[in-house]
C-alpha cells in the first residue's frame, strides 16, 4: 500500500494570504490537499469581521480537499496562564480548559475540527487524554500521528521549514533528500511550512521539490483528518 504524504501550512494571516493562495494553487496542480493549521486567536482569524478575506479563503479551501486542524491553545487570562504548566507538561484537566477555550474561538467563526496539533509539536500525556475526552480523533506531534479513536500510532517525524529553521541552500537540500529517502523506503512523509517562509523562494521551492519526490515514489496525499480510522463526533466547544 502507498504511504501517506501530509503537507501542512501554519501561520495563516492576512499579510501572507496571497502567498498562501499561490502555494495552495501549486499543490492543487499536484492534487495534494493541505492541512491548514488554525491558531485559535480571534485577531488572526478575523473573528470580528464576518467578511474576513482569510476566513473566506479558508472556506474556499475546505470546499476542495483541504482540512483544518486546531493548532495550539487559546490565550487565557494572565492570572490563569501563570498557574498553568508549559504546554508539553499540561495535566489533563488544565489541557481540557485550554482546549475548551480554543474550540470556542473556532466555533465563533464557524470552524470545527477533530484533529489537533500541539504547540511546537509537543503534546503532554495529559493533553492526549483531554483530546480524547473532548471527542478529538487525531493528534499529530513531532514524531507521530495518533488515531485517538483506536490508539493506533503512525510513526513519522515532522520535517519543516519555519521560524527558527534555516533556509540556506544546504538546509533546503537536506530536507529534500531526507524526504526522498523516506518516501523511497515507504515511510510516511510529513511536511510543515510556516506561511511567512513562503516569501523565501528557496524554502518554497524546496518544499515543492520534496512533494514532487514523495509523489514520484508513490506517496498518497492526505490530510491529518484522514488518519482517523472512523469518524467521531466533532469536538465540543
């Protein structure tokens, strides 16, 4: 069977919307869907503007084959934030509070999802438990994608170009070669791009080259939502 290829895009915003649209069009030509990682921040989503160009674009992408994933937690009050553990160490109860707030932000703009990407791709055991309790079906961290409805774990590390990552030619080549090697060996390929990096021609081209190589070796384009073995009830706000 073919192995999965997931391409995700984070850091969505009005300032980079044109670049996001151009990148999505490139993937459309390759018949590769995008996993859009939505940060639960009202200012980024344009929650106060029903005609937000960003929300309109996301809706258009969802009408195709794309899917959204909740990316991180919503902002909390300073006092509560000070009492909470770092995201990678959150116990289940505190993770549940943050997930409830994040889901509410998405619901305000008419978005719902059953898949979750933790901050910095690091999920605590408590976060996984809270996700299961709230009806999420997929959690993708730095090293694997978890089907929360069956317990199945798909081992595959994330390969990314984003803030904090280098975009020099040697780094871009390393990413492309790493993807080619993984796809040739039949291993799942997970690619992540921060939207701000789309302004860098070398980084953008490296990701597209990596996608092309994965497809050449028979990888099957999917989204994170497709890792759920069976459908689940949408996460509650």
